[in-house]
């Protein structure tokens, strides 16, 4: 058996995802009409002999309960949410739940960050990992030298694929090969994590002994320390013939900001063409709206036949799209109303918002810049004939005048 673990973080993380993360845990924000975490979960379905999927996070259980039960039924694989009382770091979180994860004695454990967007070539990784024969294999990708320092940079042996050197977000350039946040490990990973925390504890004890402090002070019996997978485990194990790399030539992006979520929504929509084309709407129906490129529309959304939609548009539940509306590159969330002849381009329109007749909500479409896409938070009202350009509007605001390059608090 093989199990998969997805790290979902918690409410104190994902701050760059505001204002969208004010309403919903970031891992549940819809990309291509499906919760962010749904994409790695459905990729796990392709792993042979998959026994269980665990989500580890420090969000309240209730936030994930509905999703976890519906996805378990849909995939016919048990998906369980395991709650940390506080953040223990990516390796510490995994270690804390080792008994549950090892319950059915799996031979391998996949570990995935929930905030990456890629094709998750998991069966291919498993096969490569078996050949390498190490404790772990990391998914890596080549990125531009300028962008590499936002990630873990690494050097691998071009012949054996062994991980030779690893530095997390280095200040000076090390390599344009980076850690994708997708791993496969043997159960030995738990010994490695235990190894570093014992080392730390011993050092702390030594320090206390030398300063005549009592060994029985509170810290001695402290629970597992905060252990990060990258800095604390990968860096020291590089070059020890235990870790290997598997390079993907497919797409890969990290989803830290709303702008990147719009880009990744588009990447997943185009992947649907190959994996689940029934989730895309086709533009052939003579009575339906004109559809251009990859578009997802929730079955409960109502779209006027004279609207023109796409490419890269996802429309969530109960949205109403009026006559003559034009939508390009946008995410329209639940219960949004877009009135006749409005235009939305490079934007995310929050739950229950409404956009008036002949209004425009748009942006330049630079996914990496702060105001490169326009975001309307929950229940924002844009009145008729108002233009909103390159702006972020916080929840529950009403706009009756046009704005440009503004953050409306
Ligand atoms: N449950 C839990 N508990 N999850 C956590 C915790 C924790 O204490 N800390 C982080 N996570 C989750 C986050 O939600 C995210 O999915 C993942 O673990 C990694 O988050 P960070 O540790 O904040 O790292 P990062 O995203 O800045 O960078 C990591 O991922 C990059 C790829 O996206 C690093 O591993 C980089 O090297 C890597 O390039």
C-alpha cells in the first residue's frame, strides 16, 4: 500500500492570498471550478495501490468536513483531515501523525504541498524512486535564474539524479533547478525527522547542563519541535545518497497570491482537455452562450445566450450572467450577479458580488504584480456604468464611482 499526505497549512498562513482567504481556507479556493486541494487529491487517484489520503493542517476540522466526506465518496478512497493544534512545520506536522499514517504499514508516503499547481506525475515519480532506491525523491523543475530564489534551489547529479546540494530560498544564486514541493518517501523519513529533533534536544540539554539548569525544566518534555522539511531535513541529507530528484518538463507554478490563482485556474482548465473534458463547456449548443477556449461553468449557473465567455473563465454555483456580458480570464464565485452588457477581464469576482449594467471590471493581467488583476471581495457592489481597473476591493463595499490602481478598504 501507498498513502498520500497533503500539507494544507492553516489560517495564519496564506496571508498573501487576502482578501480571498478572509472567506475560505486557501486550500478550498476554487481553481477551474474545483477546490485548490482537489487537484492534487485527484492526481493521487492515479497512484497504484493507494490506501488513504491525509490532509494535515491547523484549520478547524469543520472547515474541511464537507469537502473531505464528499471527495472520499467520489474517489472511493478514504480522505481524512488531521488537525494540528498549532503549526509544527512541514516535517513536524507529518511526524506528529506518524502512527495514523503508518496504520496500514504503507511502503511509500507521498507528501504534497497544497499550494502548487502542476500535472503531479506521481506514478512516474514512484517508478523513478524505486529505481533510485533512496529514502526520498523530490519533484524538481528548471525555472528562470531570476525567479529561482523564491524557492528551494538544488543541485542534482546529472547521471545518478542524486540530490547533491539543497538551499532554501538562497540570497545568492545556487541553481535554476528548484523544489516543486512534491515528494515521495519511504517510512524512514520518520527516523530522519526524529533524528534532527533528538539532535536539537540533546544540544539544548547540553546547553542547560553547562549553565547548571535543571534537566527537568519544561522544555525537556516539550512536544516535537517545529521541523521544516526543506531546511531541516533536505539540506542536511543532500549528498548522502538518500535523496534523489525527478525532473518534470510539464507545467508547474506556486499559488501564493490571487493573481497566481487566476493563472493556475487557466492551467488546470487546459489540463481538463486531456484529463476530464466533460468538465469543460463546449460552445456547440446553438442556444447557449458563445464559448471561447477553456471554460468551466457550474451546472447551477444561469448564463444568457447572448453572453460571450472565455478563454480561461470559471463560473461557480448560482452565478447569473446577463445579456451581452463579456467575460475573459476570470473567476466568478458563487452567487455573483453580472448584469447586462458588463465586461470582466483579468479579475476575480467574490461571492455574492454584483456588477452593474455597462460596468467594466478589469486589469492588465500581469499575474505577478499586486494590482495586475482586479479582485472584488465578498458581497461587493459595483453600480451601473462604473469602471474598476487594476484594483482590489475589500468585502462589502459599494462602488458608485470609477477607480483605478486603488485598494479600497
Ligand atoms: N499542516 C501544516 N503545518 N502545513 C504547513 C505548515 C505547518 O506547520 N507549514 C507549512 N505548511 C504547508 C503550507 O500550507 C504549504 O502547502 C506547504 O506546507 C509549504 O509551505 P511553506 O513551508 O510555507 O514553504 P513555501 O511554500 O514557502 O516553500 C516550500 O515549497 C516550495 C514549492 O512550492 C519549500 O519547500 C520550497 O523549497 C519549495 O520550492
